[in-house]
C-alpha cells in the first residue's frame, strides 16, 4: 500500500510544520485522564496509524481513512469543536481531504479504478467536482443552505428576516432594526459598525419593565433559553475598617478563580432591566445527582443533571459563564458549534421541588438547532450508559479530594477565606437562596 503511505507522509509533513496540531491529537495519559478512555470507544492517534501502515495492517485505503477520521472525531467528541483540540482536528481533516484529492488519480492509475481495494475510498462513478472551501473548519460537499447568523446569537427561523447581500446570512429584523425596504443590506461583519447586543422585546412586566432577547453581563451576551452557571450565595470578607457593616456578596467580577462544580446550573427564560438600569434574569434550576434524594444504588450519566421546578430572579452579575444542557438524543448526535465539552451536560429526568420524585421528560422545551452551521454532528453516535453513582466509594473519594483542594486553595487566597469557613460550618445549600418567585406576568403592547 505504497500510495496510502504516500498520502500519510504528505499529511504527516504538514503536522511536522505545525507541531502544535500534532500535540493536540496525542492520546492523554490513562491514569491522569481515565474519563477519556471511558467515553471514547476507540482511542487512536497518529503514532498508532503509522505503526499500522508499517506493519501492513491496512489492507484497503478505506480502513486507513476510517481510522484517521475516528482520530479527528475523538478530539471533537471529548474536547468540543471550539476547543484547541477540536480546532486542530478540523484543520487537519481539511488538509487530509486536500492530500487525498491530489493523490487519488495516481492511486487509480496504479491499481485501476475497478480494483476491489478502492471500494468505499474512491467512487466508481464520475465524481462530482468538489470546490475546496472552508466553512467552520469543515470540508465537505453539501447543498447550499440558508445560514442564520444574527446579532442575538439565536438560530430561530421566526419573524421577518433580512439577508446580507454580500455574505448571504440571514438576520432578524427585530434584532438588527434594519429597514426591510433597503435594496442592499450589509450585516455588521461585512459593513463594520457599532452593534447594540442588548435587544429589546415588545413585551413588558407588570411593573412596566421591558423584556429583552439578550443582555450583556460584562463581555458575555446572555440570551433567552441559554443555560448558564450561577454563583452561589458567597459573602465577601468583612471590611476591617468597619466590621459591623454586613459584607457584600461575591459577583463574577470579585470571585476570582471559579470552581464550576460549585456553581448552580440555570436555564434563562427571560431578561429585563429595572428603572435604575439593573439587569435581572429569570429562570429555573438544574440539580446534580448528589443534590437529589435517591436510592444509594441509583446510577446516573457521568455529567447528568435533573430539571427542578425551582424558579428564581437573580441579578445578572451572579452569572459566571455559559454551559449547555442537551437531551440524550441530541447529546449522542453531536455538539453546538460554540460549546465546550467540559461544560456540556445531559438531562433526561425532572424532579419535584423536594428533589425526591423522578420522572422522565417526554418533550424538551428548548431543542437545539441541528442545522450544519449551528451544530457539529459526530461521525458516529455516542453510546452512553449510566455508570455514575454519587454514593460509590470512588465517587465519594473524588468529591472529598476536590473539597480538600478547594480548602487548600482558599488558605492561599485571603479573599475567599470567609467563604471557605462558611462552607465548613454550615450545610451546603442545594441551590442559592431561593426566592421561588412566580414568573413575572407579561402584557403585550400591540
């Protein structure tokens, strides 16, 4: 299989000129990252592929290509498409297809087009001309698809929309405030201009506060239907000059290094500002397995959360970062393009307010857009199983070790000393101080 080796060498030379990409796709240490080998059914990297070529393991080019694509897919599955590993994987995949195109004619001339060795690797019919394009790191043939890329960050195909005459993306007129009668509309990327990412809705609370599609928390855009990490109720250190004054609570600006495992997971349903310009979000919480009451033998997915009907109004300053909660079917198919794998969760169940009664969610209210520009599909669907039990000795040891690490870190950071002592002397709250407010009533303006 001389031609396979030649394709590999050309591909490998690209990596030697781009060593960071090669390092990103190396298999992690089994002892340090055991979770990788639990989630990835077939771990493989370039040294394994090169060894298989040298030993003659690949009897057909298709088998070689399958292993290479599995290596790319593994990086996206575990680390996420927007991670450095995912970006490296997509760049290398694009380069592989270019190498294959350059060598495929020579391969056909060498063994013959009808040779069984080329089954699945080279189409037997006349190939459709391929234009090598880079679209979000992808290299593939597909029908032209209308792309929604609005300043709101949502992919909903609703309401009046307008298309950029240059890059052909569609945007919501409600968000851009564009004139629908304009002949040549240009988006904010094709015609750079200042953009207001705090987008209003034509809906108001009972007090007269206007709802928003999205609001800014610092540089982070928080949108309706987003899932986010919310900071728990952590007081700051008392003022030494005035110890009688009640200390303020930590926000995203003061908390410093964040342990996401200690944050609540929260679904944003609505956003608004009050008359003083303070921003608020309203929504419901998700609970992790150890925050529920269940039988000791019950098992969960390793990154599972449960929806709970505990609703709260919180200041937007308590929002730390974005995360992603997917239903099991979507979780196995792929990932949203802007997601990061450590912050992707799976939700199959809901619990009641007491966190004791479990029931399966029959219909998820916030489905993910599955269009190619919004969602990266895996080469093969994930196979998941419920293997995590919070009461197992291994899980308890992991939680205790994490708690010890947080204690050591808090001793080094004086600003977190009060928060650390509070967590040691009082029981851990399942959620922040819950206001359990009903949804603010809406009234539409016609």
